[in-house]
C-alpha cells in the first residue's frame, strides 16, 4: 500500500508552522508547480503500514548522466547501490529501515519501501545517458526526505534519515542554484536527525568539495573518489558502513552524524 495522496504542500506548510522548516525552504519547495508531484512519486509506503517503533529512511540519488557511461562506471555504480542495500538487509535493525532510490534526471527507481522490496539496479533499469540537473533534483530529493520524515513524526514515530547524493560532474541543467539546496539542508541539519552525504566521482575538473559545501553539505560527509572502479567501489563501501552504523540506534546515529565518514 502506498502513502495516501497526501497533500505534499500541506505537509510542508505544517512543517513550517511547527518550526521544522523555514519560510525560505517552504518557498523553495512550493514555488514551482511540479516539485510537489515529484516528491509525491517518492513517498511510497504509508506510515501506518510500517510496524516499527522507530524508522530510519535511507535515500539515494544516483547520477544517471551520460558521463557515467562514458567513464565505464555504470556497472560499479549499480554494484555500489546494491551493496548498500544488501548491507542494510544484513543489519539487525533492517525491519525499521525504509529505502528510496531515484536517479539524478528524475526517474524514481522505487519509492520508500521496506528493504526486502527494494529494487536492485541492473542493466535493464539503469542506463546512464541523461544530463546533470544536480541542484534542482537535490531540492526534490531533500524535499522528499523531509516530507516522509514529517509523515512519520506526525504519526508519533521517531524517524531519522540518511541521504546520499551521487554525481560525477558539476550542475549543468538546473533552473535553480546551490543556495536553494543549502537553505533546505541547513534546516534539516539543525534538527540533528538527518545525515546528508555526497559522493563526487572525479571528472578531472570539478571541485566537488566546493560544489557540495555550496549545497550545505558538511565537509565530513563529502566523499571524492577517483574515477576508477576500485575507488568508486571503496567509496560506496564507506557510505554503506556509515549507513549501517547510523541505523543501529539514536546514540549511534548521533555519534556517526557528528563524526562523518571518519566516525
């Protein structure tokens, strides 16, 4: 059963009224007519259909731009996503973890659902050939995380979130800029129940630390692997370990959030 066609804008307006979202972030998320529909596409399972006393949302936005294919990294990216899911499935807390993966060009691989229903990435559902609307889609991604988190909060279920943004190039096709993403990220990180991480796969020209910091992502949560399959694979392993560690309990989450990938 999927999340009721909850009015995304109403959920976000309530979040602003209750101090979970600034007026500026609300404007970012409701100022364009298509954002609400894109967020709705990722919400997935309804909170009342999750039998867990607390929930962790693990969300990934995977780059599906053509440069991933040109760099021969499509398979290692597929493997990396699948590694994260398999690692979480092996954790003791798996029953309380929901996953959602969408691609950088807007395709939803699967909305929030239980781990055993997560879809593995393969050659049929991942063929990177799009552009790089990094800022616009990061807004959609964080808006989706925030809306889903708020749904659980409103149902009295403690919820924490772990999000990974993956790109192998700088933004090229967004209507908005990094400041919109930063506004959202800063609001979320003030709550101390969200981890927002980013992986910038080296393209020999992009300063990913600068790009992601401009988006409000903390330096300790930025990975910048080289372009070889072994380096990309290692970066996914690092994120996977952090996600598993953070999902254990509230204390582990707080410690991991503070320490970043080095925790």
